[in-house]
C-alpha cells in the first residue's frame, strides 16, 4: 500500500491510518531527512523481531536505532548526560544518529548490546507519526536488495520491491542517498563513527 504525504502539511487522516498500522504491529517504510527507512512501534517486540528477520539483522550483534519526536522523552530510553543533551540540542532535529547507553525501560531485545541509537530527523512526516503514535519508532535504513541506488530513493520502486513484506510505504517524495552521521556518546569523549549527511556542531 503506497500512501502519498506532503512533508509541509501531512494529511492527518492518512497519518491516523498509518499510526493504526503501527499500533497493530505493522511495518512501515517512510522518508527521513536522509534515506528512506523501515520502522515499527519500537516498544512492540514482535514487530521489532519481524523487522530484524526481514533485514537479516541479529539484535544481539548490532545497535538498534529509534526515532523520537524531540529531546523531551529521550531520557526514558537512553542515559543522557548534560554534555550529551547539550550536543544533541545543538544538532537535532537533524541528520544524526547518537549512540547512547540504553535504559531498562526499553524491551529486552534492545538491551543485549546495552546501547541504543537515537534519531530525531528533520522531517515532519516521520516526526508526526512518532508524535501521534506516542512511542518511538524502531528505524533501519532501506537498502535495495540488488544494490540498485534508485530503488532506495524512489517510493514507487521501494513499494515495488518491499510492498509484499511491509504493511505500507509512504511516498514523501524522492529520498536521499547519504545516511545519517553516527556519533558515539558512550565513551569518555564523543566519536564520529560514520560521517554522513550531518555536520556535527560541537561548540
């Protein structure tokens, strides 16, 4: 199911329809400020397991990422120092994934690695989904199975490739090719693990 939404003014009726899919344990592909991503209600363990199986990802070996609406409730899911909070406040919403130590409020599937990636994308569609859902979204980048770049940027082609495996694909316009910049905040100093679209503001 392909659903067209406009970032500047997402249709509330369509947002409500997608939120119901997420509440029922569904998987949705949506635009972000970087690449298109696949996600589900981050607190629905069965849905998380379904995505991990679909992406052939072992949650015990990779750091899973969640999308939050803003910084206000990140401390529910991750341990945030004052320095981490100030850094994120300067850079979010934006094209970053901040790796933090996870709290015990997340389901056990996230705690095997004791770390969680936090995203607050600069994209009104996905943030509206999170806001209306009331829970964060598990998020993982969409990649073409055949490594054909266009299949990761055009919603119609994404729907053609993944339509049988997910419950909805949101057409929010052409997606990007450059992923988020990944910043590890779990050590004594911050470390840019992957330089992507975002240019980190430190001072």
